[in-house]
C-alpha cells in the first residue's frame, strides 16, 4: 500500500511540475501584455485632451505607474483584512468606498473596478479639469462616478478610502491640502497618499505600511 501511495505522490508531483512549467512559459507573454495594456491605458487616459484652466500651484495630470498603483491597493487590502473595524462574515473585509483625488480621465477608477479582485463598493474620482473628466466619461463609460470638483472644497467624510498622487507642485498648497483632507476624513478611514509631505508626522494618522503612503485616521 505504501508503494502505491508513493507512486500517486510522485505522479502528483510530476503533474504539478508540468503545470508549473507551463505557467512559467506564459509569464513573459503576460508581462508583455501588461506592458501593452499600460501603454494603451496611459494613451487613452490622457490622449491629446487639453486640461483647461488649472491653478499654477497644481501639477498637470501625471499617471502613476500601474505597478505602484496596484501595490497600493494590495497594501490597503492587507490593512483592511487585519482591521477589526472592517470585518465581514462573508468577505475578507467589508466593501469600502474609495475616491481618487485628481483622477484625470479616470484610468485608476476604471482599473479598480475592472476586476472583482478587490472588495470595493463605490469607486469615484474627481478632477478640477472638466475636459479630462468628460474625456474619461466617454472612454471608460464611468458616468457619474467621475466628476469635476476642487480638492480644497470636497467632502471626504463619506468615503472609507481616499487615494491621491500628489496633486500640487507647490509645497505650501500641498501642505494645506493634506491638512484639510486629514481634518475632513472620518475617524477610521484610510488615506493612500502617494508623494505626501506630512503624513508620517501627523499625529492624527497611524501608518499602516512601511512605504509611508498608507495611513488610517485615528479616532
């Protein structure tokens, strides 16, 4: 009987090795497809659309590297799974509503909702540039999920997660934005602040990863 068990084990091992080799053979193709998709999405999300009037202190829309964007979402997912406030009986964590500040044409909003990999409820994005928002609505068919708004006047309190990729080139303006954002966040909400200036030193926030961009607002 032991000999038969060993044979079955060996057969399973061979099968697993064969499947693994097949998967590895496809990795370069998958990587190439992802690069193509990234290039295509970068092109569609910005295209040749004029951004219109934006303050001199603001950056024009700069699409974050897709790898960095998804790394941020994976960091968020890990934090939410470990957070007792976001427990759910049927899911890894309860579904969260996310808004992106300075979303441009909405590429990230589209990508976050293009897969069931992440547990999102609502995913919204806003930008000060009306032409970019209109372009994104046409390209990504996100309708009212993309809208025009000013980050210094927007109400962040209804959202569980706020994401941004540093919207201001002027440090003073960026600092004012970060202070207002954190002040307006609901207690327990998360903020992913790529390129933030002050979050690690803000006593209202608790760092939730080592890269200095994911934080939770304390109660």
